[in-house]
C-alpha cells in the first residue's frame, strides 16, 4: 500500500475501524466531533475522562493523588505500548495493525510521561501541600500529563478504558498509599565474578548525583520498553507489565527520596538489563 496513512484521514474512520472489533457504541459520534475543538472539550464530553478527572479532583489529599496518578500512568503506558499486560494486550494487538495510526507514544512523548514523576516530586519539594488543592491537582495533570496526548490516543484510551470499565477509584489495589505495595517482579541476577565486575564498572564510573539519577531513569525505560529500541534489545530483557508496575511505584511514590528511588530502581532490574542500559 503506497500511502497507508490515507486510510485514517479522520479520527472518525480510525475509531470505527478499531471499535468494529469490539463495541461500536463507544465510538460516540457526538464525542468524536469534539476532537475538532479542544482537548478539554473532548475530555469534558467523555464519560470515561470526566470520571477520571473527577476522581483526581475528589482526592482526600496529596498522597491519594500520587497513588491515583501512578495508577493512571501505568494503565496509559500498558494500553499504548506492547507491555504484554493481560486483558489490555488484545486492544494493542488490534490497534498496532492499523498502520501509521499515531497511538504508540513517540520517544519524546514517552520521555514526558516518565519525567511527569520528576516534575511532581519537584513541585512537592517546593510546596509540600500543593496537591492538597483540587484545582492544583487538575491543572497539574492536564498541563503536565494529558496535554501531551494526541486526539487518537485520547479516543483510544476513552474506548479501551470504557470497554474494561476502568475506574481510578480502584487505585489502591495496585498502588496503595504509603506502605503495603506488593512487588511484582523478581529480577534475574547472574551472580558471577565477571558480571559483578561489569556491573560495578557500569554503575560506578560516573558521579552518582541527582541529575545522573534522573537521566538514568529515563534512559533505562526508553531502552527497555520503547519500540525505538526493539531491534537492538533481546526479548528476554524487554520490560513488561509486571516489572513496569514496580518501576512506576518507585518513580511515583513520594515517600522515597531520589537516592532511595535510584537504589530501588537498580535492584529492580535484571543484571542483563543493566548491561544493556549501560552500553
């Protein structure tokens, strides 16, 4: 096909093509028309996004917001990427066959989703009660996270979350406030003298300052998860949904300071993953 992107000149065509595999009632014609106005208009007219924004507005405090936003970002990532995430995978398998539809996050968008947690932490360091205010929570979510999604992604998530009855109120089942997180992934350690020497060289050559740690989080996730690195990495070192869940908890949990985040992050990786990141 010479120009496959011409199959989806409009978001209406994409929605109907995708949803015909599942439930076309989620195409919501009056909602589709809203894509030509603003993202706020779209989300306000989407029962799914309205519910998500309402949940964020109704948080009891900043800690609950941090847990809910981990839950939201995790589900956005597993829905938009090939994370082998149980029930969410069937939707990705369908949409990935619709050629050149901009659902998969670009490397730049992916980076922005990860750095959202850094921005959140920086905001807390400046003003520890910032997220106690509902308007602050909503504005921060829209301006630092949702603003980077294109309309295809927003419609896709509207449909997928609706089909699976996604509720942000279920956040505590995965990301409880403060203590009680259940670790999902058991890292694979090689434990040979050669590997220990190699890891020591990779992890301790550069000064481990705050900026280095922030950069490492981004580079690691890009290399282990993003499609752009798929040709370079082996299948068995790719990060999938269980390990990703642990990583989202580490990056998004406000009770960990950055040195603790970095330590937990490193120990959550396989030895071979650390080697791949460092190369």
